[in-house]
C-alpha cells in the first residue's frame, strides 16, 4: 500500500496575501524516499503502522510536514531520513563527527533516498539533544559568532533555536526539525514562520515534524499525517490541529465546559 493522498489535498493561501500563492522553488534536495521491506517485519519500528505501510513518500521541494500523535512514527522516520542524508542521529550540523546518541531504530538501512542535488548547508534539530550539541560547540572553542554571538547555554531553549535560525542557517541548505515549537510561544512560532520562508526563498528545503497549527499554516508545503491507518497526504484545513484549534477558539467557554463535565461525569 502506498501513501493515500486525499483528493484536493494541498496548501492554500489562507489569507496570507498574494505572495502566498506564488510558486516557490525551495531547495528540492530530497525528491522521495522508498521503504525496502526487510524479510522480518517484527519489532520497533516495523510494528508502527505508518512505517509498516510505508512504500514511497515524495517531498515538497520547499517544506514537508510530518504530523501525528506521539508514537505514530513521525520522529522515527525523520531521524532515519536525517541519517540517510548524512547527519548523525543526535542532530547538529552535517559534518559533525561526534555522536553520543545512536539511532533509535534500524530503519535507515531500509530506506532508498532519491536526491535532487546536494545542499551547501544543513542542520538536524532535535530538542532532546540540543543541549549536547551546544556543549560540543563550547568544547570546540566556538565563540558563537555564527550563532548571534551568545552561547546557547546562556539562553533559553526557545531563544537558542531562534538564534540558530536567524544567524546560523544561511540558506542553500537541507534543514530537518523535530518539533521545533516545543519551547516557543505562539508569537515566536509566528516569527519562525517568517524565518522558514526566508530559508525557502534562499534555496532551502525543510522537513519538519510538528504539532503546531501555526507552523503548519505555511503555504508552500506538503503535509503527511501519520496514524494507525498509515500515511496520507492531507490539506491544512483537514488536519486535526487546525480543526481542534479553530473549534476551541471559536467558543472556549463551551469547549471547557464540555471537557470538564465529561471528567466529572466519569467520576
């Protein structure tokens, strides 16, 4: 079974202005991946439905989003793609030699990656290992001049991530982000949207695993939903992230009343 694409699934302008409708080339460094099924499909990650049912996934040349519940396989696949593309499983810049955290799954040997070119820059961001990457930069004697002039350890996680985007990621790059919104306020997530667009305009490609309805609104993108049914491409307005957020904000008092009443009724 291949990836199910919902008819009409695409990103729309969503009121972001005429520029949102303009065709953006992006980097296009990754074209597609194919999963070569091993002879034994037992154990993690092959028992995860979205991985087990994966055949071929095509990337948007600008931005590709992975969404799904925790444990749905999106971060596992993102890590395998990163390793296949030449990053370490722990994250960081592409030519980084140190790796204290091994790959969490044996998935990457079973992926075939089709390239559309080779980037001049790259970064694999993982929230859980960003501290170790920052420590390594300090141990290498970095003055963080390429990162805004301030050590990542002297900033909050959100501030450090924004400094990375604003100062270090220069374009002509392949950038993989695993839940970058984890330490960002809604206002900072809006700022990240503009920084993503800047990178895309400077010939970059991004693959992002996220839960953020704000980041998912980026129009020059393809969204893949990971679930028990496997993988499918989905339009922004059809994502649970968009629908739940919209319904909650439309009438928060009613939603809270329903949720709390259900808890009280359950005893």
